[in-house]
C-alpha cells in the first residue's frame, strides 16, 4: 500500500497517539496538530492526503476549519473525515454539508477508522481497487468477489455485488436511480429505473438474511425521499 500521509488534528494527545499507532501499523504515515490554528500551516506545507479532524476543539472548532479549507483553492480538494462524539442526525447533516467526506462518531475501533480512511482515499485519491472494503460488520473482497457479514460469507448475485461495491466505495452520498444505472449497469444500457429498486430489495435481503437478522446491515442502504438511495453506516434509519 502507498504510504499515504494522514494529518491527525485533535487537542487530546492521548487520542492522537492512539490513532497514530493504529494507522502506522497498517502502513499510513501520520503527522499531528494539536489545534485548528496549528493545523493550517501544516496543511499548506505538508499537503496531507487526508485529514482526520476533531469537531470539538478550543478556539477554532474542527467544523470551522473544515469550512475554511473548502473555501481555499489550495486546500478545498483535500479529503476530510470529522471525528466527534456528536451522534445526532442534524450533526451528521451539518458535517456533510460543510464539506466532510465522512463522519465518524466516538468511540470507534481502529478497524472501522482504517476502513473509512481507505474508502475515502479510494474514491478521492485513486487507491487500489483490489483493497478489501470493510465497515461495521460488512466486508467486500473485490478480487475474490466475496461478501462477508460479521466474517461469515453470504451468497450474492453479480449485479448486487457490483451495486454493493459502488455503495461501499461512495458512502454518505445520495444517488438517483439514473446515476446508479450509469455507474453500475453502464450508461449505454437502456433499462427502466425501477430495475434499481428490484436489486436494492434483493441486496437488502442478502444483508439481512435470517441468520444475520440481528445485524440489520440492510439498513445501511437507505432510501432518500425524492432522490434515490444512499449507503451510510453512521446514520441508520
């Protein structure tokens, strides 16, 4: 794996240390900042591949820094994942509208954090398509063409596999049925948009099959009224 440079911005040293150890174990290169003010010159000088940004910090909050980064041309394309104890729906919406590429609520596991980082890098920096994609009990192996729920393999059709792969690589964003048809089936294929609904139902059924009902992973695929569908493990309805 490429040694991607990750900037950890958090005013608590213990959290920075914990994250740094976890990420360096899987091959990331980490740099740190103890505040949003300290982070700005580091971001400009070091140009990290991704920023892990704590929301609640003294003086300048993480979301204020995020808005500033999105206004500046030299920093607006840098992926940002917000870390916070705030778990309400309005906070998630606020973070994503401010320009966050993802949003993780504390406490979180090192495995989940690593998976989220890889997912964001995959869609923003061209990370290898052969990497295992994992999030909260659900894993997808692009090379072996397998899906695991709570480490147990599940049977899945080829179209549902492609649909799930697209969703897991593009989390927290709403897509219309037309966009999903273009991305999963291809822009030159002429089929009705209701076909998407059929495969969504099949995919949800696979992820919530009887032996895995306690996990409710089918809820990760959410219906967005008036738009289409979204994959989210942070805002399960």
